[in-house]
């Protein structure tokens, strides 16, 4: 567990993302606002690329063959955005698809 500190909050059992290095930051999440035109094209195991886009706010979006599949939201979002801005690259692996809901694992490349 070098370089990682457990969160001391009662019952949390989680690592504080601010203390995880960008090259080790990984998490699972649901795609936010999944694109209904893209979701039917996805399969479990597919790799999605992650890119930052700047609109009214900075957003991390997952892309499938050049089309936005959805955006990434998680408890580690701020750390994740900071890492992306520093030039770290990540990809998301599709873990499950239930109706229009897509669960992914985000990992550094």
C-alpha cells in the first residue's frame, strides 16, 4: 500500500483519491448521460478513449469510434480531471450494459 493512505472516516474503507498518484488512479463508474445512438453499438470488453472537453465546465468524456458514449462522473472526479489536465491518458473498459446504462472501469493507459 505504498503511497496510499486509507480514509479515516468511519465506515469509509476507501482510499483518499488525492493521495493516489495519477499513474495508479483507477475506478469503476456508470457513464453519465449515455448517448442512446452509441450504447447499442457497445459490447462488454470494448475500450473507450477518454478526452477532456471544455464547455461551461471541464468534462471527461468517453468516446467510441469518435462518438461520445457518455461522460465520466465519480467520487474521484476532481483528481481524475487534474490528472487528465496534467497529460495522463486513461481508457474505460465496458464492464456491463443494462438497457441504456453502461458501467465502465477507468484505468491509466
